[in-house]
C-alpha cells in the first residue's frame, strides 16, 4: 500500500493522470477489508477508478481456493441481465450477493465525495474538451448507477422477503 501511495504521489506531481483498478471478492475478503479498500482508494484520490468483482476463472488461484474450501456459489453466468458482474465466491461472513452491492457503494463513496465532484466540475469549467468528455462519462456513469440502484433495491426486497418468511 505504501508503494501505491508513493507511486501515485510521484506521478501526480509529474502531471500524469492515474486510474485506479480495484478488485473486491478475492480470497480473505470481508466487509472490513472492503471498507479498508474503499478508504484506501479515497486516500489515493486518483482521477478515475474501476472496481471489479473477483474472477471465477478455473485455474485462477482464487477459483482453486474457493473450490477447495467450498466457497463457490451460483451458476456460471458472469453478469446479470443488466450486464453487472456477479460474484460466484462467498466467504465466511461475506455472502456472494454482498460483493456486487459493495462495488456499487464503492463507486458512490468515491465519486460523490466533495473533493472528487469539485475536481470534475473544475475541469469541466475550464476546458471545453474535458467538458464534452466529462459530460459523456457522467451520463454513462449515472445510467449505470441507476441500473445498479435497481439491483440494490431488488436485493433489499429479496432480503426483506426472506426475513418475512422466517
């Protein structure tokens, strides 16, 4: 983590734009580690991020670990009908359905911080090329966010229905 902090600091000073890639749902993941990863991303404060769900690829270390420990769940579908990644690996205390929900929360917590919003608006205000690009990106992001919100609501409704049955 220290190496990533130093790298980001150095290249940002040089004027380079940094994109951060994060993966949720790898072996050992917990709600706590997810929160730590989100906090770390906000600390790095890179220009853009991408958050993915840990892979379900045979021959991949996470897959082999999950099979060996009985953590595999679900079918072989990689995405739902809306194109959102599905988690196929769950860990003690972290159901597979919580991982895509955490991806949604990650994006919201990252991009809706005052610092991130200000950076985006500042770029849009002073550079017409950035303004056009940021408008298109914001439109796409908000559309995907709306779809993820529906996924979150559906998950909440299903959880409430399960509780009502109990």
